[in-house]
C-alpha cells in the first residue's frame, strides 16, 4: 500500500497574443485583428471512491498541464491548454511541500482542489486599440503557469480502528467479522498495511472497520511501523484496543501488571502522537480467551472497570464474545449518527 508521496505539478503556459491587421478586398483601412492567446491548462486533484491507495501515482512524479495555443488573425483566440486531473482516494491530505501548509483535505465535502493554475493567455493587438492608438503593433506573451511541489498523505476513513501490539489477534478478528482477507501468521508485524473491512449486522446496517498494523513502544517516534500508520487512526470514530491475554510472551517492560502495562504502553504512544487521537472513544478488548491465562484476564478486567473503560473478552476461533462486541459498536455508532443529525436539524 502506498499512502504518502511527493509530486511536482505545473500549470500550462498561456499562449501568446497575435499581431495581425485586417486585409480584405473592398474594406479600406482594415484595423488590427490579432486574437488573444489561449489560457494554460490547470492541474486538479480529485477524489475517486474507487481508489484505496496512492499506488497509481508512484511511478509518475511530474504533472504538467498543456500549454495554451497562440492567438491568430481575424480575432481568433488560441485554444485553451488541456487540464490534468489527478485521481486520489477520499481521505487524501494535500500539503505544500515547501512550507508544510495543508492545502486541501479531499473528502465528500471537498471532492476536488486546484493544485496549479494555468497561465493567462497574452492579449493580441486588437485589445490595445483606443481613440489615440488606432493601429497598435503590440501584443503580450502568455504567462507561465503556477508550479508547486505537493506532498500527498492518505488517511483511511473508517468508523472503527483496531489497535494493539503485533499478534494481538486483530487480523483474525477482522477476517472473522468481515470479508476482508488479512494475512494471518504467528510472527510479529503480520499486517504491514491497514486493511479495511465492512461489517454488516442483522438489521442491514453496516460500518467500516480498519485493522491497523501492530504498534510497539516508540511508534510515535518512528519505531516499528511508526508514524506511517498512526495517522490512519485519526480518521476513526472509535478505537478497539486489543490486548492478548493468552500465554504469549509479554514485552520486557513490565513487572507487577504485565497485561495492563502492555495496554498503557500503547496508550502512551497515542498520547505522544496526538491529543485528538488520545481522547477518542475506546474499548479494551481481551483477545484469545480460548487459551487465556486467567490471571491476565482478571487483571485487565479489573483495570478497565476501575478506569471506566468498556471491556469485552473475545475469541475469534470460538466466536465467543464477538456478537456482544459488534452490538455495542453498532449502538455507539448509531448514537453518534443520531447526535450529528440532531445537530444539523438545530442549525
């Protein structure tokens, strides 16, 4: 999956204005009739619901729109240069590489954005005629188009994001509840790219769930898969924090409460990365409960209860606890939708 890259965009150059004089039989004193040059083409970025990655842009780094044609005699205006449209997935952030400024967030509410404007065509000599200058021999050259170096960053748009250490059971879960086919293995960093799945319930409602690559301590500083995938979490409404409570080895950070410390280590990375991410609604989900260490499960449940965190225990193999978790997610998302609709109606 390609979710970040830099491209160079240049608008087309405007065409030159023409210097021409009218020459027709039986028409005395024919005046100037030089036409204007055509405008240069624009470079436009546009959202496409059929795209999920920036892969199509990987091998082409320069986008130059067409130049405008020169003006001609008989007041003929030059042809406008051809535009270039760059199609990207919704959720693509557009930054100016030189100053880091956010130019656009390509979404349903802002489906397209002008990246580089084409240059204006030059005026022909017929445009310079006035009461004192009846036969001007002046025309303008076309202007250069805008040039910009653009950085594109894709942030997946999902209702629910699954986070946690590698091998916490995220991929198995999303493969169980949706048609998404995540790679599943018993080694760390099985998931190297975010995977989206659509979950449907008995009522016909659905929501999008994202399996995020496993996080480790230091992710906010770039360790492991690092910040490349932390940014995808920003788009989600709800986080499911998966914690493995089975007999798998615990990271070396811990002493008295190894399972709780595993959860807190990832929470620290979220807080270091972004306050907006850290305050998102979340639930703690104990995974692999079919082969759990009872003490781990009890400690994690006690911590969640003490800190007011919604807590679920699931097994993707036996399906235990999954219906209850999906029902809770559906209710939370429905409450959010209802609140947004109420807000819109009150405006």
